[in-house]
């Protein structure tokens, strides 16, 4: 087990147990004589895999009746087009909250297909907070409201679920999906790229309320039409079979660890340890995000002396702590501590940070 602690924002660390199961099953899945990668997506073996993955996900999130679960491709980025094409009329309007990099991309893309009203933005303070619901300038008849629950690059998390009456909530949950309990019935649509808390890249998971299907704009390409994928149970064309298989193993791994409630408690503990190390460093390390909005998945922090950042990264690497460099647009450090990051990894990082601050402070 010559593994490092991998703090990458995605593709990210996967549970060791999942990788070990995948390895054991690689050449011969459950006596089928072949690898999951080689199976027909319409064969009974793969049908069993995808069906079980969906059932386990439904169980984990207690997805209510009346919602479709879809396993799509194209990444979360493709949803920036699919959501407006399917849920908004070209001459209608959607409301969007701007909390950083990923909201901005969603806004830019949606503008190709409909009118976009940005209800509020925290760009005035470099995305250090989330504007309160009371300050939002909502449109009277938005087709839906879109927000990013966790800004992976900025390290900003919005854990409230806004109450917006009849306006359907659409959430890009790519980087905090399955990390905390949510009431799915409050949402019209949730989407998440897989490569953080679900499995390998190449898969996007969607949970969508059925009454929102069937209203796509007429020019919507077949492959971008939710109804097509929903009618075919994600089998309109060949789905990302291997990522779906791994996602299924991750769902089982979560279930065996107390489900979402269990993982949420561990995520709180991990984030608590790391932010405590930052806040008690006498300013050697600092976070620019207002405390209530600090992400529990992507802990973004800087060093008071930014000339030390490269030393920090190379020393960390020598200690088996890798992928800690922040996104180039933000700088500094980013420790992504998704579900699969063991608490030992976080403790090891905290230990290193304290040592480093002692040596260089
Ligand atoms: N939204 C968020 C919040 C993300 O973190 C990412 C990827 N890091 C994306 C969208 C885009 O995802 P993809 O690369 O799967 O298109």
C-alpha cells in the first residue's frame, strides 16, 4: 500500500476498499468470465450493475417517488447547456446566483439559450461569502433558479437550501454531492460530475423531478434531451459502463459506513481539524472565506508569506501529501477532503502544517 494522501480537487481520491474490490473483480466479474469493461451494456450482468447502483443511490439520498435518476456523460459542464435547453423557454428567464468560477460558467452558457437574471453576486468581495436570500433580485416568473452548492475552486460552500416557493431549484452539486444530508424533494434538479464524491470521470449523475421533463426547446439535440435519456433509463446510447460500476461500489461503501449521516459527521470532523489548524496559526495560514461559508470539501488557504508556498508544496510532497496547489485563478493551497479522504490523511496534513509553521514562522 505505497499510497500518498491525494488532496486533488478531481479526479480525486477513491476509497481504498472500492479500488481493491475493482481490482479483485477486474478480470472476472462475479463469475461472468469477463471484465465489466467488456460487457454489453444491455446484457443482464450490466443491467444488474446499473439497477443496483441506482437503487443504492436512491436509498442513500432517500430520493422520493416522482424523480428520475440519470447516468449521463459530458461532465457537469454539459449540464450548463442541458439545463436551460430542457427547462427554460428561449424567450423566458432563469434566475442564477453567482458565487464564483462555476456559477459564472453556468451563466455564460445559459445565456446562449435563454435570458439570465443574476439575482446576486459575491464578486464584490472576491467570492468570500454568499449573499443572503433577502438581498436577491429575483424575477417574478423564472423558469428555475440555479446555484452551485460548493464552488470547488473558490472553496465557498452554500449549505442552506433556499426556499423559493414554486420556482424549481436547480443545483450544481458536483463537489459536495453525497457529502451531507439533503432533502431531495426541495429540488427540481440536482446534477453532479462523478470525479469527486461518486467515482471516476466520464459520468454525470442527475436527479430530476419528472414533471420538469418533456419541455425541451425544439432545437435541443437528441443527446442533450433529458426526456430521451429518461425514457430509455440512461440506455439511449452506450452509457459510461465502467464509471457506473465504480460509482455503484462507492454507493455500497457509503452504505456500509452509516450512509450520508455517517459520512457527514466524518466530513465535519475533517474540515473542523483543518480550519482549526489554519485559524490557530497566528496568521501564518489564513482563509479568505467568511467562516459560515467555508467549504467542507475544498479547504482553500494561503500562507502569510506567499514566497513560502512552493517550499510548502515540495515539503508536503516529501511527506506523501500531494495535489495541494490551489487553482491557478485563486493561488495558494487547496486541500480537497472529499468523502474518501481518510481522517488520517487530514491529521497527517495538519501535523505537517504545524511543523512547517514552527520551522518557518
Ligand atoms: N461544476 C463544479 C462545481 C465543478 O467543480 C466542476 C469540475 N471541477 C464542474 C462543474 C465541471 O465538471 P466537468 O469537468 O465534469 O465538466
